[in-house]
C-alpha cells in the first residue's frame, strides 16, 4: 500500500481529532497576541496581529480586549486615545495599551464563529451516534441571522464607520419604544444590540457548520476510504485469479505430457 493511501486512511480515522487540534490553534492563537503584549513579547504579538489581519478587519470597536478594565470599548473611546478618525485602515491598527488592555487579534464575530465550531465539533464527536443529521433547511435557518446581521452591517458601513443605521439602531429603538438603555441601541461595545447579535449569530453559524457539515464530511471520508480499500481488494483478487489461471495452465500441460500435476503453492 502506498504511503499516501496509508496516510489517507489514517487521516480518515482521526479526522475529527485533526480538525479539533487545527481549530484549537486557530482559536487560541489570537488570544495569545494580547497575552504576549501584556508581558512584553512584542514581536510574536505583532506577528500574530499581522497574520490575522489577512483574515479579519480587526476593528477595535468590534473586538474584545484582555488584561484591561473592560472587555470592549466604544468607537468614541477608541478615538479618544488613538486617532479621531473613521478611516478603517487607521482604526484597525489600534491594538490597545497598558491602561485599556490589548486587543484580541480578530473581531468578536470571528471569536464566536470559530470558537463555536471548535466546541461544537468536539461535542459532535462525542454525541454523533446519538444525534441525527441537520436538514438543509435547519442549516439555512441557523445561518440566516449571520447573513442578515453581516449584510446589514456591510450596507450600514457604506455610510461610514459609526455613521450608519446599524450604529444608531434607531429603528430598533422605535420598535421597542426605547424601553432599553441607550447603550443597548448604539455602538458596538459589549452589551449593545450589535455585540449581542454578532455573538449569537456567530454561535448559531458554528452550530450549523458542525451539525450540518460534519456528517457530510464524515460520509465523504468514509466513502473515500472505501474506494481506497476496494482498490487494493480488487488488486488482490486480480493477483489471486492470475495465480489460479497459471496453476490451472501448468496442471493441464503436465496432464498432456503425462507428468504428475504439481500445484503452485504460491498465492
């Protein structure tokens, strides 16, 4: 059996563990950036920020902060200590300070999405024999909040960071008759409607990804292993059949020449 096929079979038997370890690294690494900054390991911290800048907008007002008095800050608070700007390219460069704490290397939405995929993946691995596969319409319903929240944020941001309808959420204040604190409606800081929506929709997206996607992945991997095993079983049968035909031909030749038939012992 070729080494690639051996590796493929091994990976198929341990794919859940492999994905769990991979997702664990993906999820934990952004948390190391603020940890490293807090202890003065600036180079590895900034390396992590740089790598994850290709995966996320890293806007500070939509990110968590560690090792400070608050878990998140409003856009106004960020501007007061950084730059009074709405430029995304400049805002995303703010990683925190010793007074406010240090920014996690990707946004709160990414934290909720990927952490939930990691956690639900482990839960699915334990309970997969007890739970059924999620239907496509169930997956659609679980992803829908993310699609709505993400799309409306995207449209809102065209008006400028902090300027759109998802920043004031005036429409929600009208629907709820302004019965909740003003901090719930406006901005992106922890406790606001936007922060809760990013958290909840991210968790639902992760649940959908695992509950719907992992059974499909399991089925595809199982079929792939079956193809590999069938390939080698077919080759074994061909070899055995060729040996049988060779032995049969030798026997007939020996019978014609009057010799005692000898059966090849090799398989």
